[in-house]
């Protein structure tokens, strides 16, 4: 799967006159690369996803954020979608620095999935442990995302990054 994602990243760059600089990260839904333009000095992040459903979800969420002119949430920078390629499952975005909120491939748009009270309690406990003292601030960010109809179910210190 990683090979296909790398091939798609290379194909995206070839189509748009860009070049891959380095891999910035990876996760359950795909890989993120730093890319740069050949004719100009701009850099961007390119996220290439493994599967179509998380790609569509993440694209729709970034489009919703753009429609609502959301550039930050509670002082946390949000990447801007610059371009997308439905064939290659690629999202080109601005590069952000901490504090930031990103990675919406596991989020739901407009309604959360239905889970039992037990599942929500376990979810809350897990997040309380991983965010420690930052959990109340992370909850406030999640609440504001919900105001935009975005339900982030997989928050982590890597996608809600504090300074």
C-alpha cells in the first residue's frame, strides 16, 4: 500500500510541476509529504490517502472549513486545501506550525456515529490520558469543530498539536 501511495504522490507532483522533498508523516489513513514548486519557492503538504472513503471525508471537511473561512480554531492553525486529485486520492494543503489542528480523515461530517455510553466513556478516558492537562483545551477545540458540523473521533496529540 505504501508503494502505491508513493507512486500517487510522485504522479501528483509530475502532473502539477512539483517535486517531493521529504515525507513528513504517516498514519492509518495515508502519508504526508513536503512538496515544492519548481518555478516558485512555495512549499506545501501533500497528503495521499490509502482509501477513497477517508479521502472523500477529509476533502469534504477541508472544503467545509474553506467555505466558512476557518483559518484557525481557538488559536490553533488549520491547513488550507490548495488542490485535490480524486483519482490519486491526494490533498495539497498549506504547511502549518504548532499549535495546529489537522488530519480529518477519521472525522465525520454533520453527524457523529452512534456509540454506546460505554464506548464514549472509554473514548473520553483514553483522550484524557493521552492529552493529560491539555484535554480540556482539546475538548474545546473539538466542540468548536462540532459547531462547524465536524466530529473528530480520533483526536491525538499529533493532530491537535499544542506548542
